[in-house]
C-alpha cells in the first residue's frame, strides 16, 4: 500500500521566524519525502514566506472567505494524494 506523508501549514498572519529559521525547519521534512502544502487566509499573511515552507517551490493555496471548508479539504486531498495542480 502506498502511503503519503503530508503536512498542511495554515496561516492567517506573518510568522515571527526568519527566512533561515523557516528553511531550516522545512529541510528535514522535505528530505524525508514529506509534502508540505501551505494555505493562507486573509491579507496579513506573506505569500513569499509560505513559498519558503512549500515542498513545491512557488506553490501555495490562497483561501478566501467564499471557499467552503469542504471544497478546501477536497482540493487539499487532490493536491496531496493525486499530485493535482495547486490552483488559487
């Protein structure tokens, strides 16, 4: 049976961590084959910061108030399990 290791990082504000700290935190996860999918909400987040923690560079999911939790969950499953393209 094929297993997938996935971490979904959800943020609604900018982190207090430095760029180096974020990259250091992500490096062992990516080395272990863990897919990291960042999701951000609202205008106080930094999409560039979330790109640093993504296992797929320059790929983040922007969720807005009009997206239902079910639709977001379905999209995350497609991205995580089926390698579907991240779309915003």
